[in-house]
C-alpha cells in the first residue's frame, strides 16, 4: 500500500493499577517513541487488516469496547475500553444478551462515540458483500448465519438501544467474547459518515477510468477514537501524535512513529542503529543467537501448520487412507525445514493458548500425536497396513495427487520433504505446488483440492476458536468434515458456563478431531521481538499485534 496524498467499570482495579504503574503524566509529557513491526501497511480498514503492522497501527488509532494492556509483569490483561460496564443475561432460549454501557468519549473531530458506531462497524464486518477474512469473529452472534444468507444485516443481533447503550445477543455463553472479539482490530468502531465521505472524495478525485483510492488512503483524514491521531504519513514512516480528545490521561508516548522495513534484516538495522526502540520480526541470525541460550524460549505463535485433507474427495473420504498418510509423517524431520523455532505439533491447538493456573491448553491436555523417533518405524509399518486395508496394494494405486501450499517462507521446503516422506513410506505420488494465498484459499473454499498445507489459526486466543471451525455447517470447514458427535460436543461447549467442564469438553473435541484424521498437524512455531531495556509498558498480544500506548521510561 502506498499512502497517496491527493486526498486531502468492568475491571476498575486493574485500570487503577496500570495507571499507577505508568505514573501520573498528562498528555504530551511522555517519550517520543519510534518502532518497527514490519513493512508498510497494506490497509488501514479494520475489517481487512491482516498484517501485524496494519493491526498494530489500528489498535493505536481506534479503541474497542475492551482493550488489551500490559499487566506489568510481561503479560497482558483486558480492561474496559469504550465500554465502562457490561451486563450479561441468559435468555430462556439459551442465548445470552450482553448490554454494554459506553463511557462518555469523543471521536477526534469532537463528536461523541455512539453505540451506532459499533453497530455499523459490526454489520459491515459480518456482511458477505464486504468479504472480510474476519467475518467469522461474529459467527457466535445470534442471526449471523441468517443475516449472511439473506444479505440483510438487520438480522444480526447487534443493536443500539440508545446512543450510550449497545446490545449484543450471542448464541450461547462464550468465555472469549469479551477478551477476544471485543478487543479485535476487526471489531473496532467506525463512523459511517466518515467512511462514506472519504469514499465519495476518492471517487471524485479519481481520473477517468482510474480505480478510486480506498477511503483510508490518506491517514491524516481518518477520524479516530483511540489515544493517537495520524500527523504525518509517507512510504517510510507513519507519525502519530496524542489525540487531545481521548477520554483518558496518556502517560505514554506524546509521539509514536512507525517506521517500515521490507524484511527482518532491514528492521534489525533500524534497531541496531538506534533509529527505532522496538523491533519485530527478528532476522534468523538473531533468532539463532537467542536459541543458543538454554534459558531462552520463543513466544508461541497462534497457529499450527497442518496438512488438511479434503474429506469430500473420493480418496480422502476414506479415513483409513487419511490415517495412513498421517502415520507416515516424520514431524521431527519436517521441523528441520521450518526454522529455528519450529517444534513438532502435538495437537491442533498450539502451545500458549491458556487453560488454567496449571498450564496452557497444550500442556494440560498433553500430546495427542506420537512424535517419538523410536516408534516411527512402527508407525510406518502400520501406515502400510492401513493402506492395504483400504484396498490399495501400493501407494501408486492412489494415482497422481497434488499438495497445494502458499509459496512463501519455508513452506516449499516443508512441502517437498512431506511429499518425499509419503513417497518413501507408502509409494504415494504427491506433487507439491506452490500458489498465492488467494489461490490457495480459493481452492480450499471451492473444494478443488485433495490435500493442502495451511497455517491454521484461531480468531482468538482460546481453544474453542481453533475447534469450532470444524463443525458440519461452518463455512470455514474446508475439510468438508461431518460428524454429528463433534457438532453436539461443540454445541455443549457453547452453552457451558462452568469453566472446568468446558475445558474438559474442549479436550474431548480436539481428541475426536485428531482421531478422525481430517488434518495432520505438522509443526508449531515461535517468535521474538526486542525493546530497549530502558523502556517499560510495551506488549505483544498473543494474536500478533503490539501495544505501545503506555510505554514510559523505566525507573531505577
């Protein structure tokens, strides 16, 4: 994306603690901070922002119902944002009503933030005409499927009772609604009048036969409700200054500059030269240096790279064939192709997804996949037996198969190694083919593939976000998996207010999914970032984006 210039009291104690940690500075008294968290933004439209840079910038310009902040000890916590309070009520039909009462807050142009701004933004996100990759965030909202099927967003159960009261009805009780959906960049509020005005200006400014610039094209014209506004924008940097109309004190930076780098090496140069004070991603050389320290561990990323089988396909409709191909996989060998932080997958849900004080979901649930090198020979033998039981004398009887993958990073090396394993163990001829992200997902959604390598991520940092996709009628169920027992289990989870029972059911659901062999989790990865040790208050959200609003100079 090029910035063209032709378009002119939910958790009050936590909030108080954070204010004390940050100090009592007023607007404009903080540091001038410069950071690099990736390349130039591709979009500043919240419902399309997928890149870390884009999402990070947006979370500093806009504020959601809830907000993520540093907990002062290296982690994060969620506190009230635009919503000063929220009430919940379980209805007789099993739905749950959330009533948000908005604080008295203003947009950067002085107009009050209204509940209707959230209604507009959420309906726009859910609308299939928008084509947002994050629409499924709202799939737990009552009326979502009906609204999308009819193309009538009035059916989505999100409404403004009045200017200061937002009402949302969910299909069930979802632990992660407040902490994940209500903090997501994609569900940030937007002003309909601003979007339409900037769209119209773009159309009028476009030359004959020229595509209009997107409505967010000139960031200086954006009307925002977060702690910062855009002061300057070009292809190398984006400079933000404090939003004088933001409702809260701002002890953090008076000025926040995002500098852009095309790759990790360029980003590290900016950090090494002290041009920026925080940097992500780190180059492989730096990651290798960190990994050499026995006490260092990478930050888990919210995804599991997996081979997904098309269960609607004739060959992979047979679970014996799917199981045979999975048993033939040597994950320990595959991770050698995937970078220094790659680890063999132990299930679909990756490390780092929370469960309880005893550990994360993966630690508590344990490994569902056997990655023991000493038992690999037994697994290979069993794979050959299963293929025979399925009626194939040799792997070549399956015909010529194709493995699709997105052609970026180390995916090609992983694809070649995986297909070679299938050939060596089973004699199956699978040809890897790299495609663009758009081509990959077009094939997945249309079902025109047999097996594909996919980074499976959750829209939120909760195990349910990884597992709900695979219910029979979910539009993102690209495996065409159908299991009534699994559907029933996920429905129970959606209505389980007891946290312990819910987690037990989530573990059962993952076990069932893995034992049906609709996908083969291959590996998980980690990441790392660096910030000057003279600063405190920065954080990385588990979903990937960063927060710098409350960064201050560390005191002795």
